[in-house]
C-alpha cells in the first residue's frame, strides 16, 4: 500500500498560498487525513481533508495546488450547509441529487479558482461544459440542469460531504479528531473575508461577492420578500390564460364547437424601483440586490423580469442581464403612480415596488398581484411641513419592510 507523500502535498499547499494569499488562513486550517478509500481529495463539513496517496503520486504539484484551493473553497463558501438547506427546501434526497449539488457547487467555484498561476485540470467541471453561464451561484445552477447523458462524465465526482452535505463512509464525524467547531469555522471564514476586502483589486469577482455577503449576511426580511414574490407568482390565476393551441377536452361534448383550454405560462414580474431624491445610495444598492433575489424567486429566468426606475416619471432600464449592471436613473420627486401605470403596459402577473413609501399610491388596485418592499425609516417627515405623514401602502399590496 502506498504511503502519502506529505512533502509533495504540503509543497502544493504552499504553492496555493502564494497564488491565493487571501485563502492562506483557510488552507492552513484544513486537517489532512490519509485515506485510500477516497478517490481523489475530499473534505468533510468539519474541515478535514481526506487524501488518496495514489492520487497525490499521480498529480503534479501545480495540479494539486489548484485542487487544494478548490476543496477549501467548498468549505469557505459553506456548500454543505447550503446543500442541506436547498435539499430541505425542495424536498430532495438521495446520492443522485447530492451529485447534482456537487456539480453545481463546482460550477460556482471553478470559473474563478483557476488561472493566475493555478492550472485548471483537464477533468475539472466548469459551467461551459454544461452550456451554463459563468459567475452564478450553486443554487442558480441547480435550477438549470438535471442529471442525464450530458453529466455521465462527472459520475466519478466526489468532493466529500463538505461539498454537498451528504456524509461519506470515510468521514470521521463530529467527534473525530482534528475537526473544527462551528465557531472556529466562522472565525476562519471571517479572516478570509477580511483578507479579501483588504485588497479587492486582486481578487476575482466571485470571491469579492462572497466576502461582501459574509460581512452583510442576509436578513430575515430578504426571506420574507422572496417568499412574498414566490407566493405571488405561484398563486391561482397567475400566468394562466386560454388558448386554442390545445382545445379543451370539453369540446367533445359540444359538437362543431372548439373550446379553448386553460394553460399556464411562466409568470412575468415587473420591478418598480423608487429612485427619488429621498432614497439613499445604499437603498438603491439594496434594491439591486433584491432584484437579483427576485430573479432567483422566479427560477432564474431573467427574461421574465423587467425593471423600471421611477421618480416623478417612469424610466425603462436596459434588458436584464446581470443585476449588478442595472442602470437606475432619477433623483427628483416621487410618484409611483407613474411607475405602476408604466408597469401595467408589460401585462405583468406581479408588480414589485421597492420604495421608501413617500409617494402617492394608485387609487385602485392594479389587475395583478402587488408586493411592496418598503425601505425602513426611523422617522418620516417633510422639512416644509412638520405634520406631514406619508400615505401608508394600500391594503391590496403585500408589504414587506426592508432593512
């Protein structure tokens, strides 16, 4: 039986640290466990790295350095925890679904793990192999592909329970030696995030986005807003229309008459963003983040989401490609009635208004579901009218306080 070449393995880790210094804390926090049962290298949720001696012998140091970074990225980005939450939310179980999570997690990290000194191995999984766009999250990719003939080449993939949350036979478990506690894991992630924010110009965009989310974790209202949008787009009547493309089965009972059938189409969402002078830059940034979350709430279909910016007039933005690139124009007074009127031209199933609430509202409910994301205000006032109290959002809208 081969013994592990620790000198070669640790030389590869030093090489990885030179290429990715902001990951040094995480790389040195990994505890190496020799295991011939592991096909390649794999991590568990307790920050142990299981290594096959034969695999280390077969790979050059440069490849092993990239694999070090790849494996630690699964843990830093909490793919095991996210995999558990995704599985519970979508009622998924079994090794097949966990393999799909492993593939999606690899797609998330492999588009920016390699390069700049780290060579990408020929068998590395990346989004282009599945005809997917780079720069997205594991959860986004999970909506976009299923296991099939096009994924057969990845059946060997096994990055361990640290990548998908499913325990492996070789795992030492929570009570095994050399594992990190949850507090220690969070401390490592925090130090990595601090290193990234200290020199963001040298770090790939995916890591910068992750570090920002670590410092500003999602708040409960984001879950509420996402749930409100999902509830609105999946409610009865949403996305339903009659069509003669497939006649109704009831036509058989009415000779010589063709009756239409009720078919469901993908729901369309229009987001109206309040860009008046009373909305701060931070709140506009939050609106962009929420727009990205709304896209995920409708299954990642950017073509189903339109964005309007509105002060005293409504402005149509460019087609939605990436949420980070949405141009928001405005800066004057506020009249969301203009925004709602413009939004209804798109014939939406749901209108989402992101606003500070200092606006007149439509006098009648629109012919679609409405969700209002209300930026929190500690005290609302008008300098010219101390007794001014803005109108509350109408009762026909689902209101979620943001912030």
